[in-house]
C-alpha cells in the first residue's frame, strides 16, 4: 500500500482516498435504540485525516473499520474503461459503501486565466462524476483577501461560482459552499470576507443557481458562534456535505487556528451532540466525515489513524 502524508488544502484537492482494529468492527452506525434515526452516512475521507492511498486501499480500509462511504476519485475513475468503472461501482455497492461529495477541481480564487482553464475542463469532469453516480460537489470560500473589499470579492465569487454551478447543474450535481469561521483566518488579511452561515447563504442567493447548498463544518460553526437553531433554518436538501470535528481545549476563539483541530468528541469543546441532532432533525442525507488536521493523528500508521477516527465517530454517534 503506497501511502504518504501531506498538507492542508492538498487534502481537499485530493479527496478520493481513504487504531489497532476495533473490537467491534461491524459498523459505525449506532443502533436504533441508542440514537434517533439518521439519514446521513459516515464516510472515511483519508485526505481529510492526512493520508493518501489508492482508491482500492481506501475501500478496504473503510470496510475494515466500519465506515459507510469513501471519497470519489475522479482521476482514478477517468483511468477506467466503462466496463471497469461499472465493476468498481458494483463492488462499492456489494461492500455497502457510498461515494461522498467531490472536491471542486476549478481554482476560482486566483486570476482569470487560471479560473477559465479550470472551467473549460469542468464539463468533462462533471460528466465523469455523473457516470460514477456522484451527485455532490463542494468547495471552501476563503474568508479574507488582501486586496479586494468585501463587496468586490462578493461580486467576483458570485459571478465565477455561478458559471461553475450551471455546469454542475447540467450534470445533476448539487454544489456546496463551505464558510471558514476562525477569527485567525478572516483577520489574517486586510479585508475580511464571508465567514458565517448567514453570509454563505447570502452568497448562494446572489449566485442564483437552484443546485446551490452549504457545506457545514462543526469547527467553523463553533468558531462563528452559531447554534443548533442556525442549522434548523436549513432544509436537509440544502446541506451538501458535512465535516465533523472538535476544537483544541484551552484556547479562546481569538486563538483557534483553522489547521489545528481534534477528532470529534476528543475535547468536548464543540457541542457535537446538538450539531448532529440538528442534522437529524432537518433530514440531512449526505456524508459526514472527520477533518481534524491533527498532527498527532497524521503521525500514526494509516490503519491506526483510521481506527482512531472510526472510534471517535462511533462514540459521538452512540452518545
């Protein structure tokens, strides 16, 4: 199994990839006696916990540790003949694994040339994802800019992401936007930008495409000082994908860093249970995955890191 560790936003660009084995490996799903019915599924996102592996290895790790889904890998899908892709999808179904949201492969945050280069390639990627049954795509919104004012940045995002959204809509895909909540990020450059749920929804309205939605993250939700009631203002179909994390203990909101988090339930700084209960109440039916950006977890062997992640997810679902 060829594996190497890598850094932050590479995690997002590379999604598609998958401690000591748990005593009860069956499934992360809680029993119906312990937890109200949920529609969402628990996904192993190797990129988000700091690892790379082949798609096949990610599948095997997910099955071993009781996950219910894995990230799609458009590059791998593109390498397969139609019959091979069909066999792969049949294998996923046999293993009871679902695919999560794909990471948007278009760089829209930089210059016009780079944006249009990525946009020109998007129809083919979207068509391939559609063939593989992937119906959700997501990306994050950087919450600060050194040069553009809030309004200038807002208009640029609305214009560019509208073009992206229309291509994805043509291929039956929802498009989710994630806000980045930590003060250390949106105060890091001259002009703060979108960093709350209400602001991301305003941007979605400005984009104006019917396939738009939100990528929620318990860490950003916490840093934005939001509540379960904020989530309850959403319809389940408005949520495209969800990251589940805890926050380091002993820090104020002014000190929380985007790239230093904890596995769900590790510190109980973030009220994970109300967050999850809100997702159940609105009927969210997509993937939930850990994204801790945690150096200690990345230092573990991949199998142990997956087991620790599975144990953390199982614990919060059974609480």
